[in-house]
């Protein structure tokens, strides 16, 4: 038989995970990447959001480990933190402080640069994967029935080349041109939806105090989307090398400034000042980086009645989320799992794309049902059924501030470790209807944790 070849468009996290799947099913994989990939754990050019807070939920971490065994050990050896949830989480949700019950799930906390580098290093250990950097995909080869490859262009010489492939996987992210390419092949326009809360990010890295450089919790103050003012948040993540990565955010009308002199003040101005207090005396190690790439946007590829053989899309090419929910990387990993399962079962590209759509559904609903509530949000209003469900989720999250069984169900769903349907199981519904007891009015930092920062 002739050797088989797959092309992955995009060399980020989703692209490397897709490549690690494809080598199980084809003889050779070529990753096409427009930028030069860094040699170490530094932010990749062309990905401005990489400098901001990224959380790898336990559901996504397990998916990555299943695709690239040994990746979690490599991450922790390189300095990433394993944060138990909720025991190592100091978090003010929209409905109150999350209790620090014994561990139910976990989060991997590190810089996006470190995460990408470790995953890339793990994937590229397989010599069947090659990377073509400084190269831009221009168009798909083939027709509306089947894609046979991709036309690419060198970004410096502008020389063009056709890459023949049995399968093309698009992971080019928020800027994907796949919808336009499909129209060029003669397919109808892809239905899309967008919910934009107007959120802006500002991030700065600090040196953690020596006594808090390890074993320190994630500290997170979330906004309440039902408040009449803009939703503002502050998040402190312990990352590698004894550093803290602090990301502030604000929706339309409450955006944080990138002025360094205003950073701590904004952190103190959110619903609780705890993050601002923790960083007030910490040494800054970077300037303040801003970003507005936060809108939720989804392409419903799975709804096309006709879909070309030999083509799949996953990751941010399919759906992007407000980063505050921390779901993008985990959904990319679980979508790669769906790709693997579909190829192993001999499914068509259309069946695989529909399977990826199902992976996206839960996180998409969670993000958009919240973001549409912020003042000035732009997007399709929730229907009546959606508003009823949102009221139920509000009560569920409030109940989770005191009831361990509901906390577990919520965290299992939020970390993408269990189906969202579990939130409406009889046991959880009954506990939610009973409602919460009295929740903690103060941050759940321990006396020891405060002393390690303030002395």
C-alpha cells in the first residue's frame, strides 16, 4: 500500500496533540506552522493571549496524558504546579467563597509557554512528525467532496508548494480561514455564533515571596455577571521558577489598564481585595501585558449537510471561549481524543467532526450562558429554557459553597472530568433545591498562607 500522509495546520497545543494522534493512524505527519517555534518554554509569537492566565483542568490533563503518556510528569519536573481542587483553591465564585473541602479534582498551573513547550517536546519525540515553520496555509486542495491536501506559502520567499495529504486537520485557532476555504470549494457558509462580554485582560508576573514560592494556592476573585456594573476579576497563579502570574480582567466599561502604576489598585478594587493585598509588596518581573482576544465564538461545522472527506477541524478553529473559564486547552485535548477514537473506529471525517461538536457543547453552553449576562454583552439573548437553566445553575453554585456533594458535581463538570448532565442528576437537583447553609464571608486563605506572604 502507498504510504499515508496527514497535514496539521498550526503548531500550537491543539496541533501537536492532533499530530500525536495522527501518527497512530498514518505513516507520516507534517505540521505547518506560520511562526518560528521557540526552543524553550517561552511565549510563541503570534499568540498574544499566551502571556495571560491559562489553566489546564484535570479533564484536559488526563486527556493529554492518554495521548502523550509521561507529559504530566514532565510538566511537574519542569516546575508546573499540581493544584488540588478545592483544597488548594481560594476562590470567590459569583455566589460566594468555594469551601476548601478535601481534593476532588485538580488543575495544572504554569505558564502557557511551559505547557506548549513540554507538549511539543513530547510529541516531536516521534520522528514520523516533521514541522514546516515560517509557512502559511493558503487554500485547500480538492473539491467539495474530498480534500486532497493544502497549498502553502513560505512567508519570506513567498514560494508556494502543494502538500498532498490523506487527511488535513485545521488547528490554526481564532484566525482560521477554514470557513472561507469551504465556501471556495463550493460549500455553503458555515453557521457561527458569538457572545462577547467585551472582556479585556491585563497580566503581570511577580516574584513570589520565598516562603510562598511552593505549595501556595490559586487565588481567584470572580465577577458576578448579575451585578449591574462591569464584571472585574483578579487571579493569582503559582507558576514555575517561584513566580506568580497575576491576570486582571474587566468587561466593557471596566477594563483594566496596562499602566503599571494602576495594576495593584485594580486588583484591590474587585469584589474582594485579597489578590491586590498579596501582590502589594511583591517584586514585579515583567511589564503589564494587555489583550482583548476574549470573545466566545463557535463555528458549527457539524451542521453542514455535506462535508468533504479528508478534512477535520479542532481546537480554537472550532470554538473559542472567554479565557476566564479555563476550558480552551482541555477541550482541544478532548477533541484530539475524539479524533483518535473516530479514526480507530473507521468513521468518516464528517462523523468525526460531529463528535468534536459534541465535545464542545458543554463548555460552550457554560461560557456563553454566563457571558451574555454582563452589562453591554453582545450576542444572542438566552431563550426562556436557557434562562431557567441559568437560574438553576446560579442556585447550584450557591449551594456548592457549603454542600460537599454539590461541590463535587460542580467541580467534576467545571474541570471537564464528568458530563454536564451530572449537574441535573436527582441527587444534585434535590440538594440544590434544599439550598446552601451559611457560607464563609471571608477569603478562605489560612493563617499560615497569609503569614507566608505578609510575614
